[in-house]
């Protein structure tokens, strides 16, 4: 059976060694999706992207992340390493690089249930759930992501702006609504 507190403690102990060590812990955690889902069942979704805090300290943040059907985010950075583990559904990532003051798409990668991915501190990405069912995951960050000075990009004109939670989630709502409509599905957010 998966023990959430033991996972967090192990992440705290190994985070100083870097993301590669946390990646192994994540792979073990998502190997038993039913047990993991049971362990995080108290963390309910409240928005199209719901990041419920499991653990928060200056050197580590652990989130239970839910991407509701067809959710999409604008490009953003984290400014710290991250390990993303998906235990149900699929998360599509579009990666960007900064080039002459603008963003240029670099590549794409889907993370399926049972897979984990390491993101370096320089990564800029946008995420999406292409499915008609929620995507569930655990995210571990090498610092306090909620207090970090970060950047996001306006999805209309791709202008780089300081990360602001209300604006970010307004864009998520708009992007998600457009994706749902294009998929022929209408849903209140």
C-alpha cells in the first residue's frame, strides 16, 4: 500500500540530491495507481487545474494535480526542477525556448499514466489534457513554487509577463472553453 507521508519524507530526504533521485521515487509511487489514488482521495479538484498542496516548504513542494477534461494552460515556467508523475490519464506538454525575446516551440511530449518526467529549471511549457476524462498526477518541485518569481506568456500575443495566479487561471478557463467547444463538448468551468 502506498504511504503518502513516507513518499513526502523520502522526497524531502532525497531532494538535495536533485531531481533524478526524486524521479525514482515518483516512478515507484505511480507504479500502483489505485493505491496512490486512494492516498490522495482527500484532495478534490476545484478548478480546471487543481493543484492541492500535499507538502510545502522552502526546499520542496508536493502537489496533487488534476487536469479536468480538455484543460489547457498558457506557456509558463517554474524556475526550479520538477518531477511530474501521471497515474491516470494523459498530460500533453508543449515545450518552448526563448529566442530573441520571443517563444519558439521546441518540441512536444505526452506523459501517459504510469510515466514520469523531469523538467529542468529553465523549462518553459504549456500543458493540456486531451482526454474527456480527468488526468491525475503528482508533481514535486525543488523549491517553493508558490512563492517563486515566475513567468507566464499571454496566449494571444505571447507577451512575457510576471506570473499572476488570477490571470493565469483566467487564461486556463478561456483556453479550456475553446478546446471543449472545438471538441464539440460544452461544459461550465
